[in-house]
């Protein structure tokens, strides 16, 4: 298993920990400070994350 995934929100490879933080922010209400600013400022972040082939289902 790879320790990185391509993130369409960040438009680059990110580590799986950051991917998890983004997932928790968008789906479980984690605080905004837990994600990179580019994610929090993207109006379509949830839609993009849900459509990502690497989207977490846990």
C-alpha cells in the first residue's frame, strides 16, 4: 500500500494522513485548522473529494 495518493483538491500527491484529515473535515466535522488552507477555501471541496477515486469510505 502506498503512503501517498493523488489529491484533486490539492492537485498533487499527498500523504495518507493528510487525506484522512481532509476526509474528517469534509465528512465528520473536524475543525478547519486541521486541513490545508487550499482545501478549506475551495467552495467545491466536498464534491471534489466525494468524486475522488481515492475517496475514503471509512
